[in-house]
C-alpha cells in the first residue's frame, strides 16, 4: 500500500504545485512529530488488518471498525472538549457490553478488533490537529513509512526466495491497485476530520465494517455463531 501509494501522492502534489508545502513541513518539527505518530498508527492499522484478512478473521476486523466510531466519540469528548449527548453515552455502554460478550465467549480479548478500533480512532484524533492539508499530510506519512516497508519487502522477498515481480501478472496488478484504494479513502477521511467534529466523522463510518462483515460471512465463509451475532447487534 505504501510502495504503490507514495509515487501517486508525489505525482499528485507535483501536478497541483504543492511540492513546496511538502518541503516546508519537514522544517516544522512539531507538525512532523505529529505526522510521524499518525504514520505509526495507520501503519499498525494496515498491518493488523492484513493479518485479519490473511488468517480468515475478517468478521473480527469488521467488529473493530464497528467499535471505532464509538472510540472516536470518546476521544473527541476527552481531548477536544466535544459534548457527548445522553444517547451517545448509552451507545458507548452498549458497545462495551458487546465487546465483553465476545471476549468472554472467545476466552480472551478480541485484540484484532480493539487494535483496529484504537489505532484508527487515535489516527483521526491526531490528523484533526495537524496543520497540513489531507494530501500533503498523507504524503509525509507514506514517506516516513517507506523505508520500513521497503525493508520488510526485501526481507520477505529474500526469505521466500522470490520478489513481487516474480508473481503472476494479475497479482502484481492487484497489489499496485492497493495504492489508489488506500489513498482515496484516507484523503477523504483526513479532509473531513479537519472540517467536522471527530464524533460526527466517527459515526459516519459504519458502511465499511458492514461491507467487511458481509464479505467475511458470505464471500469467505467465516463462522458467525450466536456470540458474534449478539456482539454485532449490541455494537
């Protein structure tokens, strides 16, 4: 996602004459520090999501994104002074019960769900406070992640005895499409995060996890027992 997305973002900034803004951000330690932290959070989010997909736990991933809006509401209230109405308090409590039901049934904390919810909610909190437009900020995040992602690609390639270019054409195309598929939602998200209340942004994010849930159950045949039904209904 980073390797395919960064070239696109650099071209976008060059085409829109915003490369000067990009260079100026590296002269602002405070802003750069916040973007480094947001880069770590979104990197964790991507990594955990890929693990969920690779281990056939897409329904657990979608549960995480159902929890995320409620975490965003709480963060907005705690750190940004956003007011939370009585019904929002009720929603947070009901969601917590849903997570508890799932945790008790599985015998442990649903770490994939909580990791996805927490990392993306805090990512939104930080990006809301960064004085940089969506495209420039995302480009800096990808530039900061690039060395680590490239090192991982080399390590995995050497360990597996093959590199990405050795794969079938359709696989290479799908991987390259990970760039725009990553960029478009994040540009829209960070753009909205700077303009709207964090609670409002969070509560608008229920479409994606619903799609993930439906894919996990109907496309990938993941198990969905009574315990998960209860948890999802509550959340």
